[in-house]
């Protein structure tokens, strides 16, 4: 079994007076990680509560300190899995934190919007949040030697890195991904946000899947979907909070020619993206080869940084006359720019970027030199 990098990160923060909230999409391994932490600290499965089960919800809906103590007091650590299904979960967790400080709680949720809304104010100062993603390129090194990992790179750009998928045959991987995207991926959006137009959500995702690596226009998406712009913006926000997609803003320091308001949209997992548009074919000859590579590197870099609790500002950069850099990081007042090419090519730093940011470093990353960008 691959040991998740987040395990060590969470371990550092257990039993320090904070409730730990573990976010992530469905089937990325939150339950497995939470149970692993439970066993590691001497707990048993009696301290694991699946909050999707009605009888469990009845127990957990109690807000009386003594009743909660009777249920949880014998445990050093408890896991509340899919905690967003508990009404007033934030208030319940606050009661546990205030009256049972000796009990460490790990609460998981596959929909950050719902759990965040329900835990926001009551847990101010009482909780820490972490996000679990599909396997990272670095984590997959536990299964494969460096040369093998490079050999499997194209496979991961086609089928992604969900735990069930990475060791499956291509036929099984397609089935698992299609099952995930058709049955589980958006479940919480429909349950909690009262969205009944599943076809609009799916069509929106298809449009976004064809636009990875490009700036997204809310206006154009609304016209194509025949809905208003506010609906498109809301659905994109919900899809991001359900860990299906994420957005990258434009870097702009108010230079006249810089694009400032547009955003790019990427998928957390390329297998999910390819399932949505049913394109699993090999990369050779694909028109979206460069877009897949860009999405892969941006998503994997995010995993790399978050595993180290590093949160630099992340952007893309472009001018109105189409000079651009795929990805820019800003940390400690320094800018680092990156251009992504699947095949090695010569690339020059855009003249406008070099003039505007003369102290910034710029690097070209291709399939033969990218590993230091994603590995310690």
C-alpha cells in the first residue's frame, strides 16, 4: 500500500488541541488514510463512524456534552467519515473540542463547501484543514523505480492517478473512471446544493475539459449552455469546492498589456477529465497533448507544495498581444516562471515578461527534465 505523504503531515498536528478536517474528492483514499491514522494511534474500528449511515447520524446529532462524552469518552481518537452529512456538525465538533479536549477528532468530507459552511464559525481557532488528492507523482515512486515511473508517465496522463486506477489494466481503468464520473464525482453537489440539472453540470464539465490550458470565458460558456452567467459561475465554484476542478488566476501588476481578469481551469485528475470527454487514446497525434502536459504539471506541483505545507501564490501570465507563460509562482517576493512543452523545444522568455520582471527566473520543463519540479 502506498503511504500517503499527508499521513506524516497530519500526524504532526494530532493531539495538539485541534480538530483535524480532512477534505478530498470521493475515492481518493480519505477513509483509508483516516483508518490508518486510527490504527497507528492504538484505536479500533469502534472509534470509526460513517456519517452517511442514518443510525450513526442519530448518535452524532446529540449536542449535550455528557451524551457525547458517553459515546466518545473512552476513545483517544475518533474518525467521523463524510461528516458533512451531520446537521450542525460544526456546533457538535465545537462541543467535543470544548468539553472533551482529550479526544482527538478527525473529520473527513468530500465536499468542502458543505463541511466548510457547517464548521466555519463554530470552529474558529479550533480546527485545522488538510486536503488529500489522488496519488502524486512522488508517491507513485513507492510502487515504481525512477526509470519505471518515467515509462508510465503517459499512462498517468491518460488515466490519472486515483488509487483504484493506478494499478488497474487499461480496460479496468476506463470502467472505474467512467463509473466514478457517472455515479460519485458530483454526488454531494446534487445532495446539498439542490441542483437538479445534472445535464448542465455534465455539459459544463465537457466544455471545461476541452479548454484546459486556455483562459475560460464565463460569458461564452453561458451562451453555449443557454443559461445565465451567474449560474455558470456558481456551478464552477461548486465543482471546484467538490475537488473536481481548480482555477489559476492571471498574474497582473497593472501593466497596460497584461491580462488581469481571466482564469484558467484545470482538473485535479486527468483520468476524470478524459473520462468526461471519452478520450483515452495514446498521446501520439493527440491535439490536446500540450494541454494534458500542462494540466499534469500544474496539478502535480500543487500536490508537491501542499505535501510540504507550502502555499506560494500561483498564476499564469499573458499579455493582450499573446505573449505568455504557462505557470508562475511567487514566494518571498520572488517570481519563478515556467513554460511547459511535452517535447523538448527551444523556448525564449517572453520579452514583455523579461522587461516587466527582470529579476524573475524562467525555466522550460519537458518530459526529460521535469522531475526536480515535482520531487524533493
